[in-house]
C-alpha cells in the first residue's frame, strides 16, 4: 500500500518499448544520468527494464531531476487530493454520485504528506531532488531487494530526521500520513484515534529495551517475526 501508487506512475508513460533509445541522452544543461551498464551493475534491473523506466521518468521529468513539488504532483495522480471517494466502494473504485448513493458518506483524501516522506526516502543524498539514479536504486530495493534491504529502506522512511532511530512521534507522523491517504477510504471509516492506537501497539512490540526509541536491529527483528509484514515484502516483485 505504501509504495504501490508511486510504482503506478511508471505505467502512464512506459509504452512503446521498441522506440526507447539505446543510451540515456540528455542535453548538456540537464542532469546526465549514469550509463546503463553502470546502473545495470548497481541494480537488479536488466538493460531493457532500465530503458523502460527511463522513458517513463524522462516523460514525467524532462530535466532529469524531480523536486518535491513535482514528485507530489505525480503521486497525487493516483491519490487525488480533494478527490471524492465512496467509503463503501474501497480504494480502487472511484465513483460518481448517484441518487441511490445519496445517503452514503464521501471522504476527502490527501496524499501530500505521505508523498513528502516518500520523497525524502528516495532523496538519499538529501539535496532536495531525486535523480533517475536515486529513483532506480530505491525502486530496485523495493521490487527486487532482499528482505534485509527492504526493511532497511522502510526503516529509513520511518526515521524522518535520519538520526538512526525511530521515535514514537516519527512513527505516528508516518501512520497519520498513511491514514490521510488510505484509511479514510475504508469501510467502516477508521476512527481518528486509530493511527495512534496502531502506533502504540507496534512501538511496544518493537522497543524491546523500553528506551523510547526503535533501533534498526529492533525494527528488523520485529518485522521478521511478523507474518503480515513479511508477506508484504513480496507484493511488488513482479511489477515489471
């Protein structure tokens, strides 16, 4: 759920594979990504897959660089800010109002906060932008990485201030962002206190030594012993 929408944006411009250039080429004033051979050695993508990814990336971001505003714009195409969704229809089924539905509640969803956190996770050198290299390195982990690599990436997402620890406040910020994006579209609608309740349960499980923070070792150990989390590690392996 946390990464699926961002994966989806690739599909809107990843068609016409036969016309993809053999090499990555941008004008001198634009960001020049690393060569295909180097990216192929650094990721788990084939040359053809990298070509497809680059075509989609360049179509959305001709400069070769994604800033946070652009990232949010792309992400919001799949979680439309202000979009009306039936809470009884489920996330995937956006519907228009019909007379028979007039008594059913509608909700507003907002993906901007979660997109901010996701952007920071892809922006590994923290320079305020995501290059094609940043993008495919992160995507390679999410789609093809080992369980350990995926859990390390997830820890980095939750470690908002990048100090090597996850606090309860950081976990709550992420959970609230996910709730704003997805939780209001469930039926029955989750209560406002639901994110905090979930955080209390997860944090108690993860913070083994009760020092008020979760380390990378505590995070990985807890996740590896949770069947649902381990099952989710394999959700996107066949996206490409």
